[in-house]
C-alpha cells in the first residue's frame, strides 16, 4: 500500500528520480496551461496514520526503485 512520505515533491522531482533509477533521460513536454484543479506539487498527508503508530519504511526514491525492480521481474525488458 502506498501511504506517502509526507514530504513535498514536484512532478519534476519524480521525473529526475526515475531518470536516475532507469539511467535514462525522460522525454517530456512541459505543459504551461494546466487545469485549475491540477498541481505541479504533490504531498501526501500521513499524520493520522502516524498518530496510530505507523512509521514510514521507505523514502520516495526507495519506493520508486523497489517498484521498478518488481516490475522488471514481471515484465522484463518491456519495463523500460
């Protein structure tokens, strides 16, 4: 289950982290005119779970890396 770190990240932060994990440059187009309900910045609120004793076990990059590695096992070379 993906809970989130509670640490703010931009979409570009995620792209750069994935580039590092895949050792491959992403090709993308930056969209200037986004819809009003869309955001360039994402952050989960995990305070209620922390109040119940939950503790984070992975950083965002660790979670992305682990997810990528598990997809490689299932999809092999089609994963990239």
